[in-house]
């Protein structure tokens, strides 16, 4: 029986088959023999295709035949191996994309060498022709993912955790979703992937929407007209966001806004004023065909979702400029939110303002109650955001009526913390206090609050 040299580097270019596929191949060879010829590089005597068949046939003494092909050099042999897999094997798009990415530098190197030799940059790919052919053109002509999907696969391979790459390679999640998850720190990627496909898809959608909301300014400024940005479904009570100021110095570990800014903003999360974004109130138009149930939300703007506008580090001039927009545009409602509500007392707000504060733990309650008692006669709407709700909250009696609106949410994943959900008892306590305080204190559950009551009976009644 003929023997061939095996070049391990060439063999490593071939995507391995799993144990089930290998067992199936062996059973097929035992039953029907080796019907397909093994491909050998004539000039070097190296096996190019059929490594698994070759090993099984030699071990079980099954006859096989060979076909020799002539190739000018090693690069040509590598290109042939990769292209042969793309054309023949039953692979999903991600696996084919990996092969194409292996092919890309080899095609470029071969084209460069042939151009040096005056051979017109011909590429040794089936049906590539004998004229100048760009690498991208050849790759696009091959089966499998095209340019956009290929870029997504490349991002996953470059930045993805082992768990994320494995899930994308298996086809469990799409390459586009995996590419969005690959923008997160690898520890967070692992946490998201461990929760399954639904969690991955939801997180990928959120990242995509956050990127659109966080960094549309390049296109807006290019057109010379700042506008509000559409929010995602997690901010359903306000359909727009607007960030004339970005950045924050509080340093909260659970801050997803910091992660977004560090990924998409050139200035990262450094507090920054963007005067070119003033005037968005004039240029944003409410869609004429919106559903009646969404009409109120389309009239509201979440101000500085990527900052704390009332942090102690923010110059008064920046805040004055933002509030002036609210004063000049009574047709819009402007929602403010801060962890430093005491600074509200330094400004006058029009009645189309919403003044809110974040209360995630008990120690924030005293300051909030103190400030909002002084704001009790303000014409503005008042609200609190308990997102993430990190502990049980006990408000002094009748103080929740200081707030018109209560938002409760889970914690989004950040570079420093995993996604979290509050205890059901914490949520229940807050709801009961709101109900006890009368007509004010409406409670809104954000979509990322995934609590469900699952209380089992202590005994079965006979």
C-alpha cells in the first residue's frame, strides 16, 4: 500500500471533523470502500486532501486510489487546500468564513508575487481567470459569507472569547450577533454566552442599539443638523435620547454607559460638552404615523443618558445651555436623571422638565427625600430610577408620594459586574410602599427586569 508524507502545517489548514463525523466516515469506508481519490501534490509527494480517509484506509487495509495535481509552490498548495474545503465540505457560514480568512493573506501574497513577475496577478482559485483579480473579488465569488458577514466573523475571531467562538462556529448563534458580543470584555462575553442563545441575541441587539444611540453624531454633524436619537425598548417611557454632555466621574462599577463610551467615543468617558448638539429640539420630528399608545413617549427626551449632567464636576454654563433648550421648546418633555439631586436646587426648571434621581441602595434615600421635599412645589414631574435595584429600600412613611414615577430595573452587564436581577422581596417592598402612599408613585418595570414569582407551597392541603 502506497505511503505519503504528511505535512502537519498543511493538514492544520483543514477544519477538523468531530468524533461522530469520523465514526460515520469509517463506517462508510468499511461498507463501500474508498470511492473518492486522495489528492497528492505531485512535485512534493505531499497529501493535500483525504487525510482522514488515508489514515482509516491504512489502519484497516482498505484499498484507495490517488490523483496527482501539479502546483508551483507552497502558497499555491495552501490556497488549493482551503479552496477545496470551501467548495466541497458541508460547512456553515462561520466555518466557511474562517477558511476564507485563512485564504485572504495567501491570495494577496500570491497576487503580489505574480505581479512582480509580470504575470498579471493571476490567483490560483477555480474560475478566477487569467487577468488582474482583486483578492476581495475572488473571496466574494466563493460560496459562503460575503463582505459584511466576513468582517463580522473576523471580529469574532480577533476579539471573541473561546466560548463565543465555539458557539458561533457550531452555528448556535449567528456571526452578526457574535460580532456584537465580541465588543464586550471577554469575561462578560463568557457570562452572556453561558446564558444561552436568547440572552446572546438580546445583548447583541442592545449593543447595536446603544452604538447607534451613542455615536450617530458624525453623520448628524456632517449634515449640519443635530437631532435626537431613538432609544431602545429599555427606555419605553421616552422614545428619544439626547447627549449634549457626555461622561461621568462617579465611577459606579455597574455603569454600562462607561463601557459604551469607552468603546465608541474618542474622548472615552471624560466629561465633555458638545455644543454642536444643541438645537436638536428644532430638527427632530415626531413620526406622523406612530401608534396612539406610543404618542406620549415620542414627546419625551431622555437628557444625557451617557452622562450625569448634574455631577459636581459639570460647569454651570453647560447645564444652563441644556436647560435653555427645555425652556425654549415647551412642545417637548425633557427627562433629567442624576445621582446628585442636591444640584437641582441651584437651577430653575420649566414645567416640561422631569427631575429624577437614581436610588439603588438605602443610603441614597435620605438625600433624595430631603431635596425633593424642597422641590415639592415644582411644576416639573418628579421620578426615581431604581436601576439597578441593589438592596431592599425602606422610605420614610408618605415620602414616596414625592415622586410621580418609579422605575425598577435589573443591572446590565459591565466590564466590572455581571448582569444582575434584584430579589423579588425588594421589588415587592417598593411596590407596597408606593401603593400605600396613594395616587402618586406609579411603578414601571423595565424590560430587563426578568423576575417571576415562583413560590412553592409549604404543604399540600388534604
